[in-house]
C-alpha cells in the first residue's frame, strides 16, 4: 500500500493522507483521509473524515473503515496515556506507523463482505409461465437455449422443491472460430451444482445457492435470486446475484449477469412460441 502525506499543518494539528495505489483503489477511484486534533482543557478531540470516489455504484460507503480508525485512535490514546506524554505532539507520528496496516485490513474486509448486483428486464411471457420454467422444470431450459445450457440434472429431491440439488452444464463466454473467421461459437464448458434454497410461489420467487462448480473457483459463495412480477403486458423479471470474492482482483460477475439476461430472453422467446 502506498500513500502520500498530502498536507501537514503542525500548528493546527492537521494531517491528510492520499492513497496512491493498490488495495483501496480496487474499490475507489480516489481516497483521502483527513485528521485534526483539537486541544481541550483536560484532553483533546480527534476528528476524522474521508473523501472518496467509488469505482462502481454498488461499492459501499467506507463506514467500516471509519469504525476501524476510531478503534485504532482509542488504542493509541490508551498507549499515550500510559506513557504520560503530550498526546497532540506525537499523535501524528504514532498514527503513521499503523496507517498502512489499517488500509490493508480495510481492503481485505471490504472484499470479504457479501456483495450484490441485480438487473430487471421486461419479458413478454406471463409471470406464471416464466416462473414455472425456473422453479418447476429447469431441465427444459436446455431445449429452450441449447447454445448456453447443455443439460440440467437433478441429484437430490424432486423438481420444484426446496432443498433439492440440481446441476447446470452450461457454456460461458464466446470464441471466434479459427477455421471459420466469421463464425462465433459459445466458449467454456462449465458446471454449477446448486441447492434450491427458497421457493415462494405466491410471489414468484426462487433462489439457488451454488455449492460446487466453476464459480466457486473465484467466489467464496454465490447465490442467484429470481423474482417475476406480473404486468399488464407480460411481466418483469428481477435477477440478482449475491457473492463473496476469493481474491481482491476478482471482477464483479457482470458478464455472467449478461449471460443470464440473454438466457432469459431465449426462454421468453420459446415460451411465446409455445403459447401462441
């Protein structure tokens, strides 16, 4: 972790750090810490503030980091009290010693937290028709979108029941054929074994939790949530992914979200054909 001491005002006990690279800048385009210590009659008041610009809208505000700074400040205060030295004169020096450690700890915590992305798309099929495919007969999806899904099998329980375990054999990504330059084919063969974690038929909701497969090579946990809402003309599908990354550099699964949107459109097209 590299940061520059952006400003020092010893007379007013002010200090500012600007993060230059790594860790926090995986989450934020820019990040600054501001510190001011104000003397009081029997002690002093420490004021912390952070200035930041997020990389993505879903990145959380830095409340966890502020809490860590508060806890660290209290520990430093206890240490200084034991030494019976002037707090303001050495506070900044002690702070600098712990600062890099604090930033690394925050970055690790941020990436270990559960994150979420979601999208909504309008579909022509009714909510009941679309929900029925994902909840009760997902094994039909391979026939509706064979380029993306090769097969869906059941390993435990029955179709359309909570606690049942199913596996998806699917392709993700695209490749251009070397023998036929203008031909695009779907890429990597992948597997995802999932448990049907929740079913709410009244509100057209279903959730799947990944327990084995390719996704868990990059994410500690991965969950899909689907809800279909009836509308006057067709319905709206809300698709959400909840995940926890294995490593800081792992990207958010926006490309997989796009894959899910394309799959849903293929299913919608087939449902319209079936019911016309």
